[in-house]
C-alpha cells in the first residue's frame, strides 16, 4: 500500500511516499481503506522526533481517518466490510489502508463526505473529553479557548455554544477573529494587538471565565490564572510555547482554582470508546441536523503531505487541513 514515511536528514525531517505492507486487523480491529485523513499539530511534533507513537502503534503519521471498512477482526460486531466510518487512531492515517480499534470508530454522519468526516475524530474526541468531561463545563458557564482558528478551536466554539455556554477565543488576526465570531463565539481577542488578560477582564466585568482550554502553555500559564473566575478550571492539552512556567500558588488557593491536563493518544481503547459512545449519542445528532459542522481549511493530495505540513506550520489556516487519497 502507499503510505507517507518520515525521512531523517540534516536539514530537517521530510516526508515522502513509499510502499508498505498492508496491515492485517487483530480480533478487535477493522482495516479501513482510507479516503481522507486529518492533519494535526501532533503530526508535526512527531515528525520532529518529539512525540513517539505508543507501543504497538504504527510509525506512520496520522491520528484520524475516514473511509470504508474492508475487513473486520473476528471479535468485531459493530462494523462490517462496506461500512463508511471515521476513526480515531494511534497512527497510520497517512496511508492507503489503516487499522483502527472498532470501539474508536464511528459511522460517518448522514450527509457527510469522507473529507468532512475525516475532520471529526481528533478534534471532537479531544474537545468532548477535555471541555465537558475533564473540564466539567456546565450549561451557562463561560469558556475561553486559545487558538480559536485551529481545528480544536473551531470545534470547541460550536460544541460549547450548542450546549448554551458563553465562548471567548483568542486568535492571531482580525480575519480569524471575525470568522470565530461567525461560528458563534461571543467575543474574539486578537492576541497580537490586545492583552487577552485585560480583554477577558473587560468582557466579564472583572469576574473571569469558568474554564480555559489551552493549547499554548509556557508564558500563557500565569496569564491564564488571572483570567479564571473563582472555582475556575484550566485544562492544558498542548504546549506550543513550552512546557515550563512559574505558578503563583496564592492565586490558585485564593480563587480555589483547578489545574489539569491530558493527552489522548496513549489512553486505552476503553477510555476512547466511552468518548465515542458519548459523541454518537450527544453530538452526532447535532452534526446530522446541521447545527454544528467541521470547518475545512484546505485539502491536499496524500502525496503532498509535505505541503500540508508547511501550511499548518505557517499558522495561516483556519479549521482543519485534510489529506485525500
């Protein structure tokens, strides 16, 4: 099968097409003929050598796919050959065929193309798990999302609004802020022009926000604490500005703040399967009704994975970048 491999060189790791053996599903897995695969920031980090796949996972990049089941393992009952599915995977998505645990697969929502479906798993699993489960966002509360124009951001805006929450975002341009507002954000802050801490305090009349979903880390951490309301929660899911920061413990104590974080890729199938069931019950009906939708920035042929990564690294995209077979 065709697949994208990482070539290590002195000028920086590059991507190229290669031929690999088609994988064989274990009893709990399905083999998917991939029509489209999502590009995600962790793919760029893995390519740089800093985010190794979990034990037993494919070395091929790609954490989400959409396509058609061509073979189901002996223990799989929910899916059969010919079913159209999208799946969260631990690797292997940048290929013609990909293995997925059956519990991490979902039927493609009615009316959705493969490209649209490939934009769902990574961001919807991540947002649901971290905003609603770990972050405990309750109806009527306020959410601040850093990186509002990212795949995570555009998903978080729509899901939080669908469950009657106020949503504020930061983004890196006036155009991205405008588009976030069009998706439903109640306020969008251009972090290149404004101090987001001051802006949040103004927007909330000094009360702060109930929950922050942060993909930045580093110097954002102490500033996030200033943005939180009493009993506020911070969920850290990425560290684009670095993993280290100073913490004012008094601020945590005085406002009774909760700080948590997570990564999804290494969690077991049982954990991801619970998220999949929640999404199917609570979010898939919203997708099929057209109340929320994935935001697609661009689509590249699989052979142009290098160009897709360059586009993501430029931070010019808004929403999801997809590779198409």
